[in-house]
C-alpha cells in the first residue's frame, strides 16, 4: 500500500498527464495558413487570367499573412493546369485561378480528370461580357442588319476564333444557332492574330472580350453589340444582343477552385477573404481596367455556374459538329 503523500503525488501526475493528452489534438493542429499558398494559373503569363490572379494573390497574401505564389501551368486550353490542381493534396494550400475556359475545355476535350468531381469551387472573382466586333466597311451596322445579311449569305461570313473548339468558337456557334444563321469558323493560335486579320479586313467578325482588344487596333473597329444582359457602362451607346430581340446572353467569368476534398472550413475562409478583396476599391478599379467587373460568390453559386456552362457548351459543340479531342 502506497503512503498517502506518494498517492497524492501519483494522482497529481496522472491528472496532469490526462489534461495534456486532452489538449494535444487542439494544440498540435497548426493554424491555417502556416506555409505559402500556391495559386495555379493554367495559362501563360500576360493574359487576363494571369494579371488578375497576380493582383488578387497580392491582396490575399496581405490578409492571410502568407505568400500566395502564382504558378503558370499553360497548355491544353487550361487542362494542364487543371490536372495539376486535381493531383494536388486537398490541404488548403493549392488553388487555381481560371476563367470559364475550364468549362469549355471539358466540353470539347477528353480531360484526364473528372471535370466536375475533381474540383471544389471557392468563389467567383470577376465577370465580363463579350463584344461583337466587325471589320471596317462591313455592310451591317447593328445586330438585326448583321443577322439579315448572314441569312441572305449563308456561310459567307468568316469569323475568327482563338482556336478550333476554343470558347470563342463555342460562343459564336451559340450565337449562330440562336440567331438562325450559318457562318464559317477560321481558327487561329490565339485571339490576337484573329483580331489582326479582322483589322486587315481578312475576317468579317470576331466575338471576344474587351480585355483582349485593349491597346490594339481592334479596339477601334465597329462594336455592334455586347453579349451581356445589360449595356456596358463604358460604352452606353452600344446595345446588347438581347435588345435586338435575340435571347443570347453570354459572359466570361473568372473564379478560384481547390482540389476536391479541401476542408470546408478552409475553403469557406478563403471564400470570405476573396469577398473582402473583391470589395476593395483599388482591386475593383484594376479589374475594370481589364474589361471586367469584380464579383464574389458562394462556393455553391460558382459550382452551379460551372456545371451549367459545361452542359451548355457540350450541347453547343455537338450541334456545331465539334468532336471531343
């Protein structure tokens, strides 16, 4: 039988050990983020995806207290970068900043990942309309005149795309379907050379973003309509396609995704941090300079938008006879 003082000491030691054991799980877990965060951009440096992602990352680094490092993984119309994200551990330290091309790629390519199940949506960051631009001297000055001309001259209108199966082809094919016209697609390696041929008069039309025309000769060509639901405040005299009585509304969006299985608490924290950044006047002004409007969303809203776009562009590709690559 142990002496009373020894019993008391042993009981105290056991009590302390029990308290330490109970506290270990809480104290062992490191607060997030405790190391730098990686932001994959599935396009080359210099484009709208890259410049907005870098600006966003600078603000997120300040608010999170950790570096947010942008990593360009270009190729495959965003699929190479997306595959890198899908293969990353879902620990809250890897994200991807990408445009709606993530959905168009899923519609026209056999991706090495499940386009819906591989990612967790985090938040939308920006949205922008497309604009319909014609060459100088084109006989149509507005959407209705354009449609009438196209119907009278089936397949004689040449439109440029950033590559066959690219989002620029899909949005133009969707416009053709809804308007009841037929045009001929001319594929380029990027939208810049297509715009150069439009300026030179070798193409009749390009549907693209304002961001892609900024600082180029294409910015001075006739803009006959925007594809958004409302007019662009910067161009109040340019109507929307819908105002012409054609039910065609298409925007390009940018958002942040994480690998599937990222802890909801971390995903939601990142969602809130993005919403704060999007509301900062300096960030909003930067996004507007790139032809877009800042906008945040819930993870579910971005997920739904992404899935809806996959369905829409898959159907459009099938109607246009675009085969999955």
